[in-house]
C-alpha cells in the first residue's frame, strides 16, 4: 500500500512516461455537468447562511459572522438526499464542523501559531491529521462534493485566527453550532414546501441517464460507461424511494415517481438485449418527462402518455416510508439489501487509506513549506493541496489542479475588484452570502467554476476577521495556491495507490460471484430471494465499472483483461434481464 511491490516488473522509461502522461491528462477538466435543482439548493444555502448572520449585524458584530458562516458550510453535504437521511447527515456533519472549529480555536489559543516556531509547526501537523481523517471519513460514507476540504477549512481558519485566547473558544464554537443548526432547520423545513423534491430529482437523473444510453445505442456508439452511469442512477432513484428494483413485465399502480423508476429499470435492462425500434424518440420523451419532474412548481408531475408503451414493472414492496405497499412487508434481508442502493462501497479499508495518506502528506508538506517561506495565511497552501488531493485518483487530481488554477485566477481578479470598492464589514457579510449562493449554484456543474466564487469567499472571510491590504491578501493567496497545487500533484504521483488495482480485481470476482448466485436462484426457483439477488447483482456491476475506472486513473492500472471484464459485465446484464422477467 502506497509503494511498489518488489514483485512487479520495472517498466521502461517510455512506458513510465506514457503512464504519467495518461493520468495527468487534463481532458474533461472544463466539462459542464447538468444539475437539477441547483437554484433551489443554492437559494436554500444562502438563506441558511444569512439567518444567523443577521442578528450579528444588528448588534454590530459582523466579525463574529465568520464562525456562523463556517457552520453554514454544512449545507454542501448531501443536497439531494431524502429528507430523513439528509437530516441525519447534516446533524453528524454539523457536530463534526463544530468540533473542528472548537478544537482549532483551542489549538490557536494554546499554540499561538502567528508567532512562528513550534506553535506554527504544531498547527500544520494538526491540519494534516484533520485532512487525512476527514478524507477517510468522507470516502467511507461516500459524501462527495467539497467534503473533507470544508472540514479542513473550518479547522484551519479557527486554528490560525489571530488574536486568540481560551476565552474565545466557547463563543466561536457556539456560533459555528448556530450556523450548522440554521442549515439543518432550513433543510428539514424544505419538506414542508417540496416534500418529494429529493425523489423527483433522483428519478429525473435516472431518466436522463437512460436517455443518454438510448441515444448512444441508437448512434451505434460505445455505451459501456453510459450503461454503468445509468445503472447507478436508477439504483440511486430506487434508494431514494426506499424500494427494490422490481421485475418488469407486469402492470403496476403507484406514484408517478415509482412508475417512472420502474420504466427506467425496464429500459435499462431491455437495451442490453433489444433496444427500442426508435431509441432517439424514446430518449426525447424521457427528456420531456425530466423537465416535468424538475419543475418543482408542479405539485404532482404528470406521466406523459408517450411513456406508457414500455412494459411496466411488477408491484413493488415497501421498504420503509414509501407510498407503495405490496402483499409482503420488507424483511431484514430486504432492508439490508436496500442500503446498497445508495451506491456500492469499496469494501476494504486499505482502498481508502492511500487517498487519506496522500491528503495527509500533501496538506502537511504544503503547510510546512508555506511556514518555512514565511507566507502570510500559510494554511491556504495546505487547503489548496487538500483540494487537489480530494479526488478519486491521480487523473482526477490533475483535473482538479487545472480547475483550481483557472478558478483561483478568476477568483483573485474578482476579489481585487470587490476589495477595490473598500466595502464595510456589513457589506462584506452580504457579499459573502451572495458568493455562497453562487458557489452552491455552480460547483456541482464544474469544480473550477465553484473555485471562482470560493476564492473570494475565503479571502473576504479573512478580510472580515482581520483586515489587511488587498494586494497583499491576493498575492499571498496566489502564491499559496501555486504551492499547494504543486505539492498536491507531487504527492498524488509519488504515493502510488496499488490498492485501487486490487479493488478492481476484487470487484470483478464479486460480480462473477453475484452472477453465479443469480444463476443458482433461477435454476433452483428461489423466488423469494430474487429481489435481493437482482439488486446485489446490479450493485456489483456498478462497483465493477467504478473500481476499474478508478484504477485506470492511477499509475498502476488494474491488470485485468478488458475482454474478460466485458464478458463479466455482459453476463451480469443478461442475468439481470432474466431476473427481470422472472418467473
């Protein structure tokens, strides 16, 4: 783990150069993704950020707003999760964010890092440890987005706050908790306005993914990555609804979201065996239905008549909290199986250790070098390195480096323009709220766009806490960003992730084993086990493709015969088709 095995043959210099060029390719760094519900989520984030800030403005303490805003950063976690699950996630993340600020404030009061020396070194080491733990936790729980970077940012801001005393620890911690609580309250109250918003967005994502698959199959293009993406999206839609994938071919009555998810499953399985006569037309109808789903002004989206022609699925069984009820209640095995619908996890801890180690080393080295060079706000270098390394593999880290570079450059220009107007503290707070809205609106589309607004947001927070000349602030951020990007890329390349290849090999073995279980169930007529086996096989296919893609972005790709992997995938989809038509 993290180093080359002696049993691996040494490659030639040309082969090594080709591997480095492959993983450092910036291709895809500027791509924009389609994101549903981004405006509503961004507006919710801005409201949650502003609510605890307003009382501070009224009492004339805008400088305290820094800590409520740190707490409000929890809004980025799980924006489209079903309300009960998001409430749990935000509660846990809110506690974690509060602890980060509390521990950081206490450390700042004890170590006095602004004086340099051992205190600064201790803070750098603590930031590295927090970064590694946050990365491991976010990967283990599959909380994407900015995740660990925001936890690190909150700790770093508190740990480097100047001046700081032990008397400041409690109020700063309480303010952070208030910001996190406001986010939790606003998020939960969204259920009163749009009770089915998460489900509608999840189903819309599944329909769009299936439409992309149909368009590719109709054009005769390679559809394997699209098929995996569609399978994952459909499973996530079922997980959002609290249901298991049904058997296609029988009529079903239920909510529009349930029927559309069943339709997505049917089309997904059918395209592996016999695509529709006119896949382009079906895809266009699916996209029309997506527009109806994401229009949250409609209390109950209509089901387009054009989408009634595919075979619908069998009556589904309720897992918990669903509008659908079937003849049987969900047993423990079904409930355990449904948990996998939120996405398969790379089950071995060693798979998660190397990315966490990269994050720890990159953050620590960047922060230490910034201290040695005497950079003001040296923790910015550490946070930039963490942002580059908060990725799946080296290829994604290279894309993050490109996005971070371009986004930071644009953000610094924006910051200079904002600070040139010499805004007062109250105006700064209002601008920060606006930047939070813009950040949440664009970051899911492209990380680089998010950094464009994240950069001035971070700088204005620093300006709010301790005003200083604008040019010096921008220069320190620019130098720290360059340092962090270089250290992040260096650690990504030097700390070799050989466990990613092992994950891919285990995933293929697990998929083959799930296929064997499915065949035995079909042969032996184990009808009661079919729903769980079907779901496990679909999840195994998704994990196989994700593991292989993750390994392909490392210097050591998985040593798997592509033909063998394709055969395992094809067999799995053929069995899913048979399971869908059972009995």
